[in-house]
């Protein structure tokens, strides 16, 4: 099948590459000329595990190509995916200008039947707006489908190739058959393709992300309460996670969620609710609590240093909002670093993938280490912000020898309390006893 994917961010590039992997011919479109040249030469512009192998293979085999020319890209395409940014506006609503703009352009250039697919996360009613934008400029038959993505950064390739479900919103039987044919290779193990109306599909994505954000936030609140009551959040987490009604996933407490999805989608859903005069109170609480949670570890650090961080050197492990990605959008690390610098501290950071992105954003306000151990040299304390695998089992003898003080503040609860006691570290984490 011939497919066009408009937009080559995380969603667009993973979508295009994975669709090519099952034998489709995919043209990816982007307005960024330099980025397109980069991709044409075989360079993946983002970090996502396993994407580079699929990317290279499908380019070599001629199934994956890139262009800045929308008209040529969609000429032979039966399906056109819109994977465009929907950044939050000042009022929290999703900015649809990119999507509606491209929809209008498509109306001017389509010459035969197309299925236009909203792959971006969009508010309820967007499919209707896209349909109207295309209709303004053409009388050619087309259908608009909502097909939200459920891709976890760090696992996006696996999530696309082996989805636990595919959600498709359409009122057209013709479009339904085409989309079913497209996705059949990905659900051979029996996972469902769930068909529904466009508005329900749009809401499904927001509801899923908002629920997961709420689950994380609830657990962070439980962790904060554990510290007050003298309970252990790890024990509580295991105790409630074994209940099948609750489940084990998204129960790990920490310093809040970030990324490109949860913050934006919770905000957008709250805004959508407000527009129809529904006070979605729980979402307001989730957003407020998460903002506080991002820097909840800072008072612990200040208290340890008797109220002043001036002149203290803090080693930071992890900058990305989660492991296995270079994405720093709404990353807790950025909020924490900002506050550390305000307090007069010096920061040396290490992250396997995200340092270049942070440097683009804040420049040389902090130092960047070549590896995790270099960051520790002469540091007064280690602060763990992102739970990369390589941070889970460090050489603690080396850690101790490089730090001025055997002091660790762990925002992701990577190490066991008993282990830290035996090693003789001062160890402060989230929702657990402080080892001193």
C-alpha cells in the first residue's frame, strides 16, 4: 500500500518506518529541509531504541523515502497520516493550526479518494474540523479517520509492531476496510482492532493518558504520605499492585512525570472539559500535584546542607524525562537544575542520550560529563533524576571515592534501603526511610 506520513517527529517517524517494515511504500513529509536531507542520507534525527535498524533497512530496500514536497508525496498515497505537533496554547488547549493548515493544503491538491488519518493526539471534534478544512477546497471523495497512537518513548517500535490494541475511529465502511487491511499484519496474535466513532477514538487517547498520569500522581501522594507516617512505599506498592483490579504498572513513585504526552494531554483534556462547562476536578489536582512533585526532593537536599546550597557541587544522573529516550520535554531535571542554580549550586550532569538537547536549551549554565563517574568528581552529593539502566548497578566503591561525601539523593528509588545502610551512604529517596 502507498502511504504518506506528514510530520517526522517521534510519532511520524516511528509510524512511517514501522509501516514500511511490513511492505508498504511510505513517503515521509517534513517542511524542515535540513532534517529531510539528514534522513535522506540515512541519519535518524531522534533517539529511539531499534528505530535505526528498521530505518536503515527500509531506506536501502526503497520502501521509505523523504521529501519536503507534500503534493508529490500524496499523489499515489491511499492513506495520508497526519503526525503533526499539537502544542499547548497559553490557555492549555491543543494548538491545531498545523493540522488544520495541512488539511486545507490537502483539499487543494488531492485528485482521487484518500483516507486522511489523524495520528496526532487531538481534542474531541478535530476529525470534524479536518473534514471541513479539506472540504473547503475540493469536491473529491475522501474520509477522515481518527487513529490515535499509543507509543511509549523508549518502546515505540515494539509498541507499533506489536500493539496491545489498535483504536480506529471512523463512520465510513470504505475507510474501515482500508484501515483494517493496513493493520492486519500487526495484530496476528489476536490483539484487537477496536472500531468506534471518531469522537470516541479522540477521547480514548486523552482518557488513557490522563488515567495513567492520575495513577502516577496518586502513587506519588502515597509516597509523600509514607514519609510522614513512617511507612515504606515499596511495600505499599507491592501490596496494592498485586490486586488485579489495580495492576502493577505505573505504581512507581518518583519526582513526577514529564514528556511530550502526559503533561500536554492532561492539560488539553481539562481544557476540553471546561469548554463544555464540566469541572474535571481530579485533573486540576493531578496537574498541581505533579508540578510540586518535580522539585519535592530539593528541600531534602537543602536540609542536608543546613539550608544553603551556595557553592555546593551537585552531580546529576539523568536528564531525559524517562530512560531510553533523548526527549527532555517537561523533564523534571530541567525544573530541578533551574532551582539548584538559583540556590547558587554548581551542577555537573550526565545522561547517555539527552545532554545535547539540554545543552541546546540551557547552554553552559551547567557542566556535562563524559560518563556517570566523571560527573561525581569532587561533588558534594549525587542526585538521581532519570532511571537509566546503567545507573541501577554502579560501582559503589568508585562512587564513594569520587564524591566528597557519601551522599545520594534518589528521585527514582533505584537502590535498596538495606543495601545503602550496609554501604554506609547517606541516602534519601521518595516515600522511604532516610538512611543516615
